C-alpha cells in the first residue's frame, strides 16, 4: 500500500523547504513505526505502508501535476498532502477530480475548503486561529499590552491568519497601530520594521513562515525595535529558529498546533510524551508541531482504513467523513467541509533556548516571560 507526499530537503532560501523536511520526518516516522508493528490491519489482514515522494519545489502548479501523475500513472490511492496551503489547494482539486482521499496536516487556509470538495480532510486547526492564542495570553498580562503591529506575507494561509488575528484584536480591546502585507518571496523587510519602530507597539505579530520570521527578527534586532511581545504563526516552534538566532530567540512566542507538553493520548503512540521520546530517539531533535501533525495525518488514514474495513478509496473517504478519534496530537473530527474545528491551538515561548508551552493555562508547563527583554539581554 502506498501513499504520497512531496519531499523538500532543507535548502536555505527555498521558502518552505525546512517545513517540508519536517513534514517528511513526521510522515516517515509514522510509516516506520506502523511497519515495525507489522503494518496496518484492515479486515484481518496486515498491510505494510510505503510512501512515494516527489518534490514540487514549493510550486502549486507543479504540485497539482505531480499529484495527477501519482494517481494516473503510479496508481496511488491515498494522498498525504504537501506542505503549505497553496500547494494543498492545488492538490485538493486533483484529488477531487479523481475521487482520491487526501489527509491534509499542513494546509490550514480555509479557502481550500470553501469549494465544495469531498475528498480532502484537514486535521489541523484553521489558519484564523493560529495567533489568537497569543492575544488571549496577552489579555492576562499585567500591565496589559494594548497596541498591536501585524506583518503578513501575501499568501492565502498568512492572510487568513492575519484576518483571524485582526478580528479578535478588534473585538477584545487591542488597538492596531500598524498593518502591512509583503510579497511571500521577499528578502528584505527592513523598511517595514522602520515603520513598525515609529509606532512603538506593545505587540508585534508576524503571519508567515519560517524564513519570514527569521527576516523580521533580524531586521528588528538590527534596528533595535523593542516590544513587550513578539510572536509568529510559523517559525519559533522549529528547531532552526533557535539555531539560527541563538539567544535572540529567547522570549519569542509562536502559535503551535501541538506541543510536547500537551496531554493527549491514543492507542497507537500512547501519549504525546511517549511520541516525543520515540521521535527524538530516531531523529535527534524534539518533534515540533509540523512533525506531530504529519504523523497524525498518517494515523488518521490508519484509523479510517480500520473503520472502513477496506482499502477501497471511496469507503476510506466515507470513513474519514465520520471519523471521531482522540490521538496523541489532539481530537480529530471533521465538519461538513472536511475541516477539523475541534482541536485548539497552543502557544509556545522560547525560554533559555528551549520550547515551553505557556498557553492555554491548563496545558502550560511554564509561565510566560513578560515583558520581552531588550536585545542583548535575552
């Protein structure tokens, strides 16, 4: 039995390459773990998992062509989605055309699910929730921060993240003093940070991806832009954020689909903590949420096949539509669009070079450091 995703090796400069590599680790971890247990049991028979990889080079058009090749030439019956909302949207259209089910752990933009598709299922919280948790946490701080600057990459995911953040801010007493979008392939945000510095916001939030967060952090440091909170939708949870920035990463917050401190459990991996130990032993680093959600996507297919009692794509699709499971990653249950709206986001903060969960309060393993220390003192 084969499933598909694209492979993205880490290469500095390719915008989504690191997140793609983390996705691959998560998929491969699930495959290797399941196969070590004998495979997936379907209707009393065990099936080993194999994954066929193609590299779409972070290009949605290429992603669509490769998914069509996988279905029509390679005879793949189940698709694990590529990294990113744009590539996933392109892949979803092809899956719908050929009625092949796809589980999506890395495309959070809800625009993917506004087209009446029936074969794509997203296990992650929607994009609009990614940064709301940081504002929820900010509301509990004393003195309460009130002014907000938002920088957003001009892509479907990042715009939805920023939209959800701005809607929450407007209804909960935050004053947006700066908002700007920038091209997703930009290499320079210095001018934007000059404008942000002039507004002196309490909170700076970036809606984008790892490369964007690193650009913003370096520009903020170079211009000595100070704030009480700085956070990003993607970036801080990855191991590369800390290795790239060193001590400057301390105090930065990030929205996270999953953290190692959460207490979710399931029959396959046991607990989130057991998953963490096994993953770290295999790859030499703690899993970030890209790893975990990608592993959980494979697990979702596993449960759907078990429920369907079949490897028929149509029957597996129908089983996905009514799936209601608890996993080490969180609750997975889809609405009529195929969106998992039942799992909350978390907030991580980097403290002394380590990722700590600081929100929601009932899942936190550390108290948030607030306000953010000046550059050079973190």
